[in-house]
C-alpha cells in the first residue's frame, strides 16, 4: 500500500470514528436530556432516529438500504483504485474517501441498530435532521460535481473509457491467413507463367 493510500485510509478511519463517537454520545447523553441549543432559533442538537435514507427519504426500507449501500461502496472503492496518480487527482480521491466514510458510518447504524441516529437540526429553515456522516456524503458529492463541471477536463476522465473498454479480439487464425495469402500469390504466379508460355508457343507457330 502506498503512502497516499495509507493517509487516505487513516482519514477514512478518523471520519468514521468521529461519526460513531458523536452518535454514541447522542444515544447515551443527548437522548435523555433536553436539546442542546448552539445558536438560538437557528441551530441545535436534538436526538432523532431515522429508518430511511438521508433526510428521512425511503422510510422503513432498511434492508434495501443496507444492500444498496454495500454495493455502492464496492463500486466507489473500485473507482478509487482506478483513479490515475498525480496531484490533480488527489482531491478527487479525498472526496471519494469522505463519501465512503459517510456511507460506512450510516451503514454501521443500519446493521447494528436498524436505524440511523440523526442529531443536527437547522431550526431556522426547519431542515430535516442529519448527522456527521450525512454531512460527509452531501458536501463531498456537491464538491465532486463542481470539480467535474469546472475543474476537470474531458481528457482527465479518459481512464473511465479504459475501465469499460473491451480488449480488441485478435484473430486466432492469423498464421492460416498468411499461408492462404502466400498460396494465392503462388497460384497467381503459376497462372501468369502458363499464360506467358502459351503466348510464346502461339508466336512460334505464327513464325512457322
């Protein structure tokens, strides 16, 4: 494993740890007390459970979300390993690490609790409660989209074509084809020689 990958692995572990520690505090402390006001009428911490996806979407689809998250994680990890080397692509890999960490953080909740713990509440706009993992997922996805539109060029994603490009099939009978061509050339030469001999015979008969 290379140094960059080790750093990204440590970042991944750190993000998942922050998510799980914060949720543990919410379940054991915040769940049995009044919400913690950060900014009055704007932001507060409040215990909430969610058996759906982010922002309460797809409520009750826990099993589906477990399987879906697992499959998506495999695809993102495969994509991460295929991203080219270089400083230009390092930011892309970091964002993928944040996305994977967010997905794993919520997946752990769904596997062990059958629900996700949310606790961050923007009261000012009545925004659905979310957690640290959701923040990693959402912010990283938005930044990834911005980079794809304004930072990376079409040529930078040429590696995607190589990932899905089928290898050209090499004909198995190349040797036979070459031999066949040689045979055809030899036949043509023999016919030309015969034709030449016939013409010479005709000319001799005319002379006589």
